[in-house]
């Protein structure tokens, strides 16, 4: 019995030692998490000062505040999460690759992250819809011009289809606002498909870049 107790205690000690060893050198990430928390809270305080809103209104779930069911905004939230996931994968990938692939995926990942933030917080509605769309158009044009050689080695048809669907969604939205047509739900479905297709394209590019980088490394060796 005593031997079993000592054996169990030794096992716990080994586990604790391994946990401490594996946590060494991670201090910078703890500091990064703390810095991000402080930054977000500071932004919230600025918003509170500018808008006069209450803390609870910024810190709580919108559906909960409004007393609405959890599924309200399902498609909007789903598309934002899809974009955010793809942006995270792409930006993580940039730490594993080099060269023209890295430059393109950094730019595409940042663009996707901006799309996600805009989709979540509806910045194009709060600031200026036309200005935000012009900014997106300029960014995409710059992305195409500065990465055209690498872009042609990617599934460019998929990217073109995603951009076309997004443009179509904007056109339908504008036409509906001007009461030329009334295609209920068409804009949301087009936008969702565009975001899912773009996310699939970006993840595909990230995967290909990693595979090509690994193949090149093997050839060098």
C-alpha cells in the first residue's frame, strides 16, 4: 500500500516537473495576452467616453441585451467566424513560409481579417459604406498588382468567383436600397457564399505554400 502511494506521489511529481518545464520561455506570450486585454479594455473605455454607452452594453452579448433568441444573426456570425478562422490560418502560416508566398498570404490574411472585423462590427454602416467599399477595391487592386506572378500559381478561378459573388451582393444590396428590385435574402446568401469561397481559397493557398516550402527544403538538403 505504501509502495503504491509513493509510486503515485512520484508520478504526480514528474507530471508537475514536466508542466513547469514546458511552461518555461512562454512568459512573452503571457505578456502578449495581458497587453491585448489591456488594449481592448482601453478601446472600450474610449468608446464609452465618446458614445456615452454603458459598460454592460459593450461587454455583453447583443442578443442577450435585446432579449432576442440566440439564433438571431446566425448567418452574419457564421460568415464572420469563417473569415476569422481563415485569416488566423493564413497569418499563422506566414511564420512557416518565405518569399513571394509569404508576401501574398500576409496581404490576403490582413485583408480577410479586415473583412471579418467589418462584418462583425458593421463598420461600413457606421463609417461610410461607399468609402469602405472603395478602400476594399483599392486594397484588392494593390494585392493583384503587387502579387500577380504568385497569384497566377494559385486557384485564381476560386478567388475570382468569390470576389464576383461579393460584388454581386453589393449590387443587389444597393439595388434593394434604391428599390429597383426586392430580392429578399439574396444579398446575404451571395455574401455568405463569397466569404466561404474566399476562406477556402485562402486556406488552400496557405496549405500549398507550406507543402511547397517543405518540398524546397528537402531539395536543398
